[in-house]
C-alpha cells in the first residue's frame, strides 16, 4: 500500500481501523490508499469478462483474493471508513449483475458479512454527516443484506430493512424538492445519484418491493438537477464545490468529467426518460434495462434551484451559473455569488476546483476560499471563516434570489447577501446573444472590495478596462485604485492536479457599482 506521489508505504497497516488517523503525515492523503480499494476497477473487468475475456475473469478473482489477503478484517486503512466498505459492497454487487450471478458463494458471503458488520455499527455517525456517507452506507447495507438473505444469513434481513429505511430517510432529508443535494458539489451529486441507481438496479434484479414514491420523486428531481448543470455537448459542467475524483460507475470510455452517463442512468431508472439518446444510455443496457419510453424536455432559458442556491441562465449557446448562499447543511467552500460562464461548451469564467484535501492549509484555503471563485472579496477576508478542513462558520443566507426575463427578452438572475461584518453584495447577471453583463453593488466595506474573474487558459492581451483573446473580450468598470490587470491563479479539474490560469482582478476602495461586460461573436 504505497502513496503513488511519494513512494511511502502506509505505516501501521496491521493496526485496528479505529486507531488509524485520517491524515498521517508519514503517508499523506489516506484517500490515495482508499481509491483502488473501492473496486471501481472491477466493473470494466466484469464487462470484458462478460464479453468473453477469460483473462479478465481470472484477473478479477485474483485481485479480489489479493485484496482480501492484504486487508484482514478491521485492520489497516481500508477498514477505517465505513463508506469505503460500502462502496466495495455496491461495486461487487454490480459485478455480480454484470456476470449474471445473484447468489453469493460461501466465500463471498463471508466477505460481505465482514463488510456489513463494519458498516452497521456506525450508521449513526454516517447519518450525522448529512452527506453521501449516509446514502452510500445505507445503500450498501440494503444491497448486502438483501444479497445475504438469499443464503439464509441470520442478520441479513435486518440489515436489508435497516438499510432500506435509512436510504429512504436520507433521500428525503438530503435531496431538496428542487433536486439540490446537501453537498454543493457536481461530483458528489453524481456520486449520490450513482448510489441510488445501484440500489435500484439491485432491487430490480432481486425482484424486491419498490422504493417509495417519495424516494423515486427525489431521485428523479436530483437527476433533473444534474441534467440542468451539464453545460457542454461532451457532458461537462461547472467545477462546483468539492471534487475529490469520485466516480462510482466508470463503465464507459467517456472522460471523468462527462456527467451524462450517470444522469442518463438515473433518469432511465427513476423517470423512464431518455436524456441524451445514443450510446450515452448504454449503462442501463448493460443491466438489461430497456430504452426509456419518454424524453427529457430541453432546459428552459432560466431556472432557479433556490433550495441549493443556484440560478442557471441559457441564451444561444451560452450558459451562466450564479451560485448564491443557501445552506441547510454545512458548506465546504466559500463560493458565494460565484459565476460560471460557458460559451459553446467551453468554460470561460470558471471555478478553481479543489485540488487536494491534504496538501497543506494554504491550498485548502486558496481553492476553497473566495479567491478560488469569481466573486467579490471584502477587506481581504473570507465571507465565511474556515473552522476546519471541511467546515466553514457563520453560514450566509441570501436575502434575495430570483430569475426571470427582462423587458428585452433576456434571461436575468439576481441575488444578494450581507455578511457578519455588514458588507453587502448584490449581484445581477443578464445573458444576451453575444454578451453577458454582471452588475455588482457593494457596500459596508471597511477598506476595499476586490473582484476576480478566473479565465480560461490562453493568450489574453490588455485592452481598455480589461482583456481580450480570440474574439472574446471582458471589461470591468468601477471606481478602482488601479486599472484591471491579469494575475496568476490556479485551477484543479482533477484531484491532485493543478495548473495555472489567468485571473482578471480589480480593487475598489469605496462602496459603489462594478459593471463587468463580456462580449463574443454571436
């Protein structure tokens, strides 16, 4: 068990899981140990084995046997997190379906028993996180319990009932009626949807009673939310919130940032609707699910997901996202009033991403802070102070939020908040053919207000009041100390990877209005 970036072995691999820390400096990020132990590699192996590859079938069994030998029950880092144990259970269940098996061999039954005995005792902790820990562990308990019940395991039916009940409860609590999820993250939203899809695939395969109409409705709405956040023809979307590389169903050759397969599978299973057509829906076909009978409607010009704090505008190939503060559950990034702008499938104004959970506080503060987003920074401080690696304090709440169509027929979104120091930020974005206009009203500052626009990589050259590149221009008007200028910034599209990006920045010393205008060939 080696850190691929440093070559360091994980220390104390034989220790009981509850005596192992999350962030041992001798090894680094424990997630690097967990990733391969999720068994995501088992899915493509099973796909190839189903199509006749005896080598993949043999390799699949060798790898599982080796993992089991190297990770004795409840010892070492791969038993520390019950969610990781649950992901292994779900993945092997999907492998079972791909290979046409429903019953567990005695050896596999023992393996499942170990895992469910790890998950069940800490379900209260998973629930208390109010995030995908609760959905993942509940789904795994349901799937694994139903699996073991077929061989008469004495605790199996109880585990399955408990897992089903917890999954129902978590879906109603964490997925809002508009489809927003408790974790403000595109990749974690996909993870939650894939978890629900695997639970539904297993339920159908074993001909178990349907989930409630309420769960089905929330899953459908969550899939609709993800559909609305896909901004490019190749399935990409805003680099919103925490992004740790999670992808539970890597069953196609599409890139990691293609969110269409997961969205399509969930809409097929829960809404009997085809979102994208063609090969994007092939995940469902691997599990014997027929082509849906309905079609998902095209996205409207403006949508407001107010429970989560998102406004989406569309206009002739351009898509804009306004991310405003609306927190029922803990936020992990200071992305309030952030704007993403995509033109013809390319992110022009973009979110910084995450980079790493364990590469020093400076990177956590940068990528998770206001400087990692397209917003206004008041007086050199964060709008919500960081209390820990995954927790912010003084949660903000928008005092206003709406979308609509203005008198000229253009989609508009606006929102505002006031922080604990009395600083007020009101932002309005209007999308027209070939133009986006952002108007920021700022007041209550003590020293200054800094606006940042994080740009796509490229050769930007200065123009009056801004910069331009390849037919695209961006200008900022306001009472600034200095002319708007480009500074070096960073972005991370994939966990543990970062690159330089240009950031257009300007600082105002007084309250007032800042007007940003982007133009491109319509």
